[in-house]
C-alpha cells in the first residue's frame, strides 16, 4: 500500500491505484472527459493533468499509477494553466452550440469550461465539421461536438460486447462512427448517451424535449426485466420524459437496458384512462360506479371456487397482495402469478431465486445457461457475466436453447432436452469443465420451466449443479433467471394456487367463470372459453383489455408507489413520479374498493398498512434493499424427476427484445427498433457505381 | 461514405494460396495482426482482376470474419492508412510527392504533367499527392503503383506517362541514369582502393 501526499494530505492507497483515484480518495476532484471508472483507461483527453513532485511536466493523472511517496499537487497555478490550455484545444473544433444542444445543463464540457475555459477564442480559422452518423432510432448523433474521448467506443466493446463503434481515419479527419450507417444492435446502447461527456450522443426520442432543470426527478425501479435496475424517472407536469439509471453497484452498477430507457413513450399511448363495460359485444365507456357494481354483481353471483385471478409481469407487490387477499376473502383458491406457466415451487426461495445474487456473479468462473437468452432477458446482468469472461481467460460458458449471440464466447451445447440430458453424464466434455470450475453458475430460464416437463428440466439442472459443486456450503450457484419484474414478488407473496386451486393453465382452460386479470396480457386469450367473464385491471389497452368484459383502469409503474422484488430476491421500493391519467387509479385502491363492496373489506386503508400486511405475509417485504445469499439446505431436492425429460426443443422467451409487454408494445420507439435494428443482420448496402 | 458497394468479395485461388503463410507469421491467437497484409492482398487481387486497386467494404468484412476480429476494427485500420484505397483507383495510380525537398526540386512540374495525364486519360490514370515518400535524395519523386520514378522534370514525366499509356514498362528508378542514390554524374568520393588501405593504427 503506497503512501502518497495529495495537496498536503497524506494517505495510503491500494496498490495499482492511479493518481486520479488517489486524488479522489483524498477528496480532490480531477476534471476528466475520457476517464471512466468502469471502462479501460484511454488517456486521450489530457484534462486530468496534475503536477507530481520530481516530474518535469504535468502528468495525466488517470493513466499514471501511484508510486511510494509520490507528492501530488492537483491545484497549482501550473496545473490550472495546463488544463486551461487543454480546454482551449478541445474547444478549437467544438461548435459551442450549447443553446441548441440537448446536453446543455448536464454537459461535462460545459461544466469544465466554467472553470477552465477562456472567455473568448484565439482561433479564427474554420472549425472542422463532421457529418452526423446513423446509430439507429435510439442514439442521436451530432458528431461535430465529439471530443473523441472514445468512451462510447470502449463501452460498446468492453461492457456491452458489441464492438460496433470505432474511430476511422486519423488526425484532423478522425471520426467516431460505426462506418456502416445502421442501428447499433446492442441492448445497452443507450448507456453511451450517459457516458458521452458532451452532446455528441443524445437520446433521439428525447431530442429538443426538455432541459434538465425543468425536470422533476423521482427514484424508482425498472420493471421491464427482473433485474430490478435502479432508475430515476424525469418528469415534467404529467409526462414522463426520460428514464436514467441510478448507481447501485449490487444491481445494475450504472447501466440501464435500452427497453427500460426508451419504451416510456408507450406510457402515453393506448392507455386505459376510464372504466369500460362490454355491452352487446362492444366495449363502452362507463363510470367507476357502474363498472364496480358490475364487477361486484359478477363476483357475488359466481361460485367462489369458480373465480380466478392471474397477475401479470409488471405488477407491483402491493396490488398482488390486495388481489390475493380479496380472492381468499371470497373463498377462492385460484390465483397464479406465473403467466407463462413456469413450474416454480413457491414453497422455497432457493428454488426460484437467482441464488448466487447479482454481486455473486463477480466470483463465478463458469456458467451453464439452460433455456435462457441472458442478453435479451436481462441485458444488464448479462454484461456482468460478460465481465467475468473478459477478466478471466479460463471462464467457461455453455448454452442450451435456441442459438443466441450472448456477446461473449459461449459454447452452444444444443437446443433440446436431449442436450440437457447429455450433460447429466459426468463424462460429457462440458460437464467435466463445469466440475473443474471452482464457482460454477447454472442459470435456468423461464422458457425452460414453462414446458410440460418443466419440473424435469428443473430437476436435471439441479442435478447438474449439484454434480458441478454449485450447491455446496460456500457456493450456491443454482439460479433461476426471471424476466418478469413482478414474478419473484408474486412468488414471495404466495400468489400461486392454494390447496385445490387452479393454475394459469387450469383457469385458461375454462376452470373458472370469472377471471380477474391484473395486468396479465401474455396468457393465451384465444384459448379462454368465450363464456368466461374477464375483468381486466391494468393500464394498457393490450391483449387482456381486448378480451375483457369489464376494464378497470389502473396505474403504470411510474404512476404508483410500488414494491418489486428482483430475480435475486432483493425487495426494492419505487416512488410515484406522476399521477395516473384520467380516471385511472392506483391498483391496490381499486381492489380495496371492490373488497368493501363485496363486504369482505381488506384490513388496510393506506399503503403503509398494506405494506405492513405484506411484511407479515413474508418478512422479505419488511427489509428493503437486502439480499441474503442462501446457503443450500441439506436434503433439499426439487420435486421433478430428471428421467421425465423430453427431447423437445427449448424456445426463445420472446420474439423480439424490444416488444415484450403492454408498455413496450405501445411504444413507437420500440416499434422503430424492431423495424430498423433487428431484422437484417447486414442490410444490403446502398448501390453505388464505382467511381 | 462513398466506399459502399454491393459487390461481394472473396479471395481467389492466387490470394488464397498466400493466406496461410501470412497468418502463420503471427503467434497463435494473434492472427488479427495479419489484418494489414490481408487488406493489402485484397487490394492487389482487385488490381490483378479488375485493374482497379482498392479495398471494397465487403472485402473488409471478409478479412474481419477470416481473422475473427470485429468488423469495425478492420474499418479502422483500412481508413487509417492512406495506402489502402477505399475507392477504386485507375490502372496507373500516380502518387506525387509534394513535400518540401521534392517541391524545391520541381514537383510542381511533375504534378502538372500528372494532372494533364489524368485529365486526358482519366480511364487509365488516377492520382494523389503524398507527403515525403523517403527518397528525397532523388527528388522530385513520383510513385506509380509499387514503383518509384525519380529525378523527374516536366518533360520526363510526360514521356514516362506516355510510355505507360502505350503499354511499355519503363524501368523504375532514376530517370537521369543516376546509380541508386549516388551523386548525379557519378561518384565524387571514395576513389581510393579500400582493399589496400592501410589503417596505420596497429597499436
Ligand atoms: S461521441 Fe461522445 S463518448 Fe463518443 S468519443 Fe465522441 S465525445 Fe466521446
Ligand atoms: S481523463 Fe486523463 S487523459 Fe482523459
Ligand atoms: S520530399 Fe519527396 S521524397 Fe522526401
């Protein structure tokens, strides 16, 4: 641990620290453009100059390792003058178009120019101009503003693993480009907008929409996958204008997936903002009173055992708790939150969580994916696994399921049950590798569990994990990767059929007369018998609403305080950013109102009381933001029998990453991604005659 | 970008035969180092087969896939070096050195002659200006495809280009009979017979 002195402050820093990190540890801020602590060091902007005793010239602190006894000065006149000079060079070719730049107000270059910029220019030659590039529907480019820090290039190749950006040519003509003029295909591409220290890369859908200081910022949790990414919702008036990641090293570090960032324009379209009742086969607008009395009449008229409820993928735990309590009050055992029919045992958390925890990934040295495409189902989490692969040359990865490019070296072991069965043989090449690994992960996806032989798949994976040493006292490597934000919360609340209750398949097959869909749009509506009376409670006019007999307008995740439990079992609280549109209401209050009308009032009148009830139902809900690594219990075995494994192929969880739920299906931006980014892996380039 | 093309590219047998040897020069796992020789191979194949030496983007993709490296990394290399032509050049690509020594020795006249050739026979000649090509001692210098033509003036450049146009193959090197980079008109020093030279220092 070298001892260094920063501006007179003596401190000890870890080996391998850079001077910039040491200065930060001493509480000194160093201006920087190219340096980013989650990317490799480029050292090309020179803004981070400091003086070091015995070194003749100022030194770029971001790339300089500390040495024993170094005496560092971060704020001498020489340092300030050097930074001023660097700034002058950076501004030579910078357009200074801040008034029409979307980065204005949150621009590193602008901020540093306040400290180190000159009030006039000495450069009277023409500035260089760079043509804008096509990076697809999400990232807008104004490349003349680029200061060539290469953060975007480094992010895409190092973190996202989709090296589509680079610097072409050199010197004066150097440009940051993808060269091929088509959309970036990474699911994490939006992060380069946050990383770009200037306004060269901005959010295309957000172009010219708002200034940062006009926005109301609310902390929330992302619901587009089950990672539980911490987000900040920026709203103005009654509109959500953008979503940005918040830093949480244990969950998303500082990244956010593109769908979560850009699907929000779907929140303004196809909204259910008033109740509807189906009359003579057509949905008619109705009042709350009329809708609620119709609901109550149906509930009262139905046999309790013939009432059922299905919770969707985006539900907050509060509304699921209220719905379950309502059904139990009515005497019905039929409720299920596993829309896709995944065979998950809600009885034991170890059997449905990402047990290793997201932070635990950082220790892993091998991984087997079964029936999951981690890149599309959990992009941020996949980037974390990718980092293990980058850091660790011996990292072994294998995938069973439809072939997918998951951005790092991964052996495709097959796409059917037989491939999984083959791994049960301890002599199988991959099984041997997995067993040789010290901390292997077995990650099983929802599609693997949603098959008729899901329990057998589960048991087989468990066996493989056990044989690989992933279920020992100090390493729990068996993981279920969810792709629905609501799922773990639902399982934690026991939103699964009670004794004798029907599951999703049973209900859809006509096991109930009245079916309450809480934001459930991904079940097979066509399979529902026509005489089933469907109450759809949710926020979008999607598949469920189209089938509904009564629609109760609820709130989207941005419009209600909510509790979500992510795939590793971390319970997190989201705040309300805006109010629901029109007559729509917070979901649990709708259920509370119905319970009173059927004379089975729920025992809570406000959200605190409801949350207390949740805490009683499962202590998980009493401890926000904590995960416990579950040590595998001795003798725990899943119910299935791996002998029952069928040879059927595993299927992909969704047809396209960009449209997976009512919000993203309503989003024009996501629709554009589907047409512009996805289909042609390599579009036919523009025809051009040779010159 | 003007270098897009619908052309597909594949290495022909002649090029294909050279590839293993090129890749073998680099340690295993470092085959991406072969990117420059392979791009050069592409350019030579294009010249051989079409008379236009250049690197189409489709070929960059082929090189990237062959070397298992990201396509973008190949685009970066190909655009970095001006020796890789991103657009087709003509059969005789004239590269005129216009840096100070050549300029002082009359590269303007060479340039004019080249411009004239391109203007009148644009189907045969294309040209570009280069920075110092490292043969200043025989300035001014004109590089045609792979060969250097030195000690030029306007008239000799015109004659040279005319010879190319006729289909002759003029001998590369000095156009005034200078031997390599020896002084003009023969050597001016080192007349003594060095084999008989007595060092006089035997202590
Ligand atoms: S576009 Fe932005 S992030 Fe990328 S190199 Fe330019 S300034 Fe840096
Ligand atoms: S931050 Fe150090 S050189 Fe850019
Ligand atoms: S200046 Fe022309 S060869 Fe050096």
